[in-house]
């Protein structure tokens, strides 16, 4: 009798795009309920907010969560270099998408804040896929409800510190301002990869008045990613409760991420972005989001792929990969 062979779960066994690929990396679907997540043993949960109604530029980020999920079958949960398996480390699940209330940011964000709160209450890392950058607002509010003194790192080409946009407070130009309003200490906020050409005077003045640290793109060119990581962790990592990481794909050069609302000529390379995300996630995160991917604005899957890769890197290094 032939000896049965154990199947390598990390090995491809069929056509990549065969079967149902409705969840991120084919992770099991579990509703955003603390009890259900605890029963599943989940230590990380994907959550989509397909909402871009606050965008001042090109629309399309509402397709971000679906587009990222569609290409995520290209990735394995296993990293051969580190001999690290994301499933073994975190038992991640996919909680699906927020119940979006069309053209209503306030109601949509209330739904998202509730669901992300359930993920946090289960002791899992919320990994939120946007959507425009306004979706960070319900995420940081949910974190602040449960942590008294979290740090925050933003990787972006924009400062995102607008007080409002045309009088509207819930806008993708305002997530950092709303985080401060929610109770984040501005002196424990680091904004990384910021372009001098892409930000108005009002927003940099807000940073200076509040004591928010800005790591300029040109400083990363001059001093490198390790310096940027150390600087960001010196600021946001000073919190004893951990830090929240928000990654905007428009921080990347438009050559690497053309499918976004405000493409950035001369932004970070993909490798620089991965190095920074790995470095700031190493000490553990209390939440992460990846925003502004707009796959319909990209003739290739490149932008969705790097967005998915960033989410994977944040989860993996949060869980101890590379140690």
C-alpha cells in the first residue's frame, strides 16, 4: 500500500485563481463579533471599508478592499526566508466589509467604529482596508476608546492635518486632526514620507502648533529608512500601549502605485515602504490600515498588490517575523 503524503498547506495545489477567493488570502470568514472572533482564535482580522465619498481628487478607492482581496491569492502565508507562517502566528480571519451607508460618512463611520471595536475587544489586530483616508477616522476612534495613550505613525505623501474641508470634518484630508480630537497625543504622532509639494500652509502650521513630528521625504533620501524608522519609533513608540499604523499608498512613487486618488511623482519606492513598515511594526501594533488603493485607476494589478503586501508585512512583523 502506498504511503499517504501529508499535504504542504503552504504549497500551491491548483490554479491560483480557481475556486472562491472572496476573502483576503482565502482566510476564513468570521463576522466582526468579539465572541465569534475569540472562538475562532483569531489574533488578526481583515476588515474592509469600501468608502471614498469624501475624496477631493479621483474616485475609485471604494473598490480598494475588493481589488486587494482579488489579487491577494498571489501571496502565500509563508515566508521562506524567515521560516514564518502568518496563519500559524495569528490565525487571521476576514470579517468582510463595513455596512456602508451611501453618501453618509457619519453613519458609515459609526458602523465601522462598532465593528473595529469588536475586533479589538476580541484581542485581535484590526487590519483595515480602505477606502479613502477618511476611513482611518472610525479606526482611530475605536482604538482611542480602548487605549488611553496610543502612539500613531502615518506613512503618506500628505500631512492629513486639515481642520476641515469646506466645513466638513469627516474628510480624507483630516484623519490626523480627527485622531487628535479623539485624544491621541500629538507629541506621539509621527508623519513619515511627507512631500513638501503636496501640502498646504494650514496643515504644516497645525503640525508645528500641536508638536506633531514630520519626517520629510527628502530626509529619507538623505538619511535612509533606518533613520526614519528610528525617528518614528522615538516619537510614536514612546507610548507604553503600542501604536497605530496608517499607510496611504500615495506615499509611494506613482511609478509603483499609479492606482490611487492622488498619485505622487517622486514618492517612496516599494522597497523603502516595506522596510519602513517592517521596522515600525516590529514592536507590535494595536491597529493598522492601508488606504487609497484605487485598482480601477491602474491598468495593472500593481497598486492592489503593493497594498496587500503592506498589510501582510505589517501583520507578519507585528507577530515576530524576522526576529
